[in-house]
C-alpha cells in the first residue's frame, strides 16, 4: 500500500475574485479535464478553474 499526501485545501474561486484578477490584469488559468484523475492533477498544479466532464451529445 502506498501513502498518499493529504491534499492542501485551496481557497474557493468566486466571481468577485475572478473580476479582481481581471481588473489587476492577472492571468486566469482554465482547463478541461475529461476524468477525475486529470481534474486532480489540474487542481494540484494550481489551475484557477477546471471544467470536469464532457458535453452531452
């Protein structure tokens, strides 16, 4: 059995925070993750917004 690091809780991203980042001309990173492991990786590296899943056909 391998040990897993305890995830560090990240602050929630709000519309107000995004607007503040935009006003300060700070970059906003967004990514699409098609599965749970990809979403975890995106969160771990600090992506601001992660869309998980695919669009229905």
